[in-house]
C-alpha cells in the first residue's frame, strides 16, 4: 500500500469516527437526525452551507472546466454570489415559517404553504430525482479522486463503493450532526490545499499568475474568452441566472436552513459567504496551470486535471493529502443529500400514502432508506457517462423548477394555488426531461431564434414554461379569486 493511499484512508477513518461520535448525548429522533434540534449556531450553519457548496464539483469540476473550456468556467464563480444576496431575504423567511410549523423538509414547506399532501408528494419525487445526479456526482468524483491519488492502486468503482459504505454508516447513526462535525475538517483542508495549490502551481510552472495567463493566451488565443457559439454569452448569462435561482431550491439546503438557531445567522452568513467564493479562483488557477503542462486530456479525464498535475509536481504524501481533501468534499455534501433524500421519501412520500404512521416509524424508515438511495446513486454514477459539471447542471435544471412556487408562496397575497403550483413544476420538469432525453438544444427546438439567444440554457426556457403554466392553471381553477377573498 503506497503512502498516498495510507493518508487517504487515515482521513476516511477520521471522518467516520467524527460522524459516529457526533451523536453522543443526543436522542436521535427525527428532529435531531434531520435538523439537529434547530440548535446550530453561526459557525455550524456556515460550515454546513459551505460544505454543501464546495463539493467534488468545486474540486474536480471547477478545475476541469477551467482546463477544458476556459472562459465559460467563470460562470461557477458568478452564480454563488448572486445566490448569497438572495439568501439575505429568502432564508430568514423560510426559517421563520419552518420553525413556526415544525417542518423537517422542503416538501413539508410545500404541503403547509399550499395545503396539499399531493403536491408535497410530487415535490418530493422531483427533489429526489434532481438529487440523484447530484449524489452520483459526489460518488463519481470520489472514485476518480481516490483512484487517481492512490496512483491506480484502487479502481474508481472500488473507491466509490468504500466511500458510499462509509458515508451510509455515519448518516444512519448521526444524521446532520455527523455532517456538521466532518464539515469542520473538510473546510480547513479545502482552504489550505486549494489555496496552496492555486498559488504554488502558477508560480512554479510559469513564474506567476499573470505570466501563466499570458502564455495560455499566446499558445491558445481566445481560450480564456467566451466562444461565439455553444458556451456563448447567452449560455453564460442564462446559466448563471438558472443556478442562482436554483441555489437554495436544493432540498438539502432547505434542511440545513432549518437547523439554524435563529434567523440572524443567515444575514451574517450572507455577508461572509461571498468571501468564501474567492476560493474558487484558486481552483481555476490549478486548472489553468495544467493546460500547457498536461495537454491532451479529453472526456472524463478532463476532471482529473488537478490530480494529474499534482502527481507530476508533488510527493506521494502531498498527493495523499490532496486526495484526502477531495474525499471529504464528496463525503460531507453526499451525507447531507443522502439524509435529506431518505427523509423526504419516508416522511413526505410514504407518510402521505400512510398518514397514520408515527414519527418514530418514519424515522426508522428514513434510516433504512439511506443505503437504498446510496446504492441507486452509486449505480447511476457508473452509468451516466457525463462529466462532473454536466451532472450538476442537469440536477439544477430540474430543481430550479421549484423556485417560482416556493418564492411566490412567501408573498402575503399569493394567487397561485396547489393546482397551478403543481402544473408549473410539471411543465418545467417535462421540458427539461424531454430536451435531456432528446439530446437537443433550444436552438434546435426554436430555429427562428437569433444567434444571441440560441444557446440559452434549457433550464431557463423551462422556467418560462413553468411560470406560464402556473399562472394559467391558477387563474383557470379559481386561484386568483380565492387568494383575493382570503386577503380581503
């Protein structure tokens, strides 16, 4: 067993230890397991939100897209900042409502707001379908990281299986508390490793960050700009908008928001989280540094640019630390997604079908479903054949369809009723699904569009379809009249 693999497994064992130990002194009922008893302070909420944001997508996808696509990769830097601004107003309102009604999941929110268990079941299914590619992304990235950092000693599949088993164990035992404790170690490692690599590689390989960009521009003119077609300006703007709107629509973000001790925590985090976004710059620097040093990477190997250039420059011990950091970027968000998906299926799907089920049985079922969801996502990660960034964008296109109904429900006079909300979400999801399965683009569907709009992200187009269906059905089913009567 090489040194790198020893380091990686040492951190895996430590993460597992922290995850299990986190439950000490706590009665793991549904409230504690899912939202930590709503007692997390600023630091833990910050780490949970950051832990879900900075995933294998950041570690591999960010550097991989900088290496493979150049300028379009900067969309990753842009959308988070817009989402944090929105969170200053959005999350306190969501938290207040959740605390008042003792909600445990995003689906609970829709059920209560629209007084419809059927809508809650539908939202639950959409959320789980969106989370599967996101969780698959973590397992796929975990396999790539451990296999590459171990110099091929362990196959990507075996690495993904080991990581899946580990995260399943501590999620079943400790729930969100295990994720919060592990997030502390993970965030420290990400800051140290990513910033160090992002500074060291440009200076060691090119003599400086400015020199690196000048050399890339000289050898690959225009690579750092947006292309005229494909990932063009219209794609960039629409994708930033899509991902910013969908940022807090992920069900596991809702659950993390529920865990806060008070609403002021979100306003403080909205101030500091954009600073944390600067870490992404160093991720990009790593990917850009690899462009001329390890040329010719294609397909899924693009996502390994960070690991390949690191193995060329550092000793196995340092590579092990880098691999361990990547491992943690998969385990922390993966654990939260697993927990939320299982809770949603148990409480909001099974619980709606069998309304007499007690909370204790729901909690046991949620734990039982953890390995089931994990296995499905592991299988999907081996079948998808898509890169890390594309997997995430697929999930975003689906989950963002919850945005119109969720945000309008926070208005004092919301004219949207349960029929309109359901119809809008269904229309948006159907649009995304059709285009994904057909493998087409908006420019193919609407050839009359000008070139400037032909590359618009299909998720944004689906949002317009969603909004139109939501308004039309709400008005047709008396939603507008009902809301006016209620507000009168």
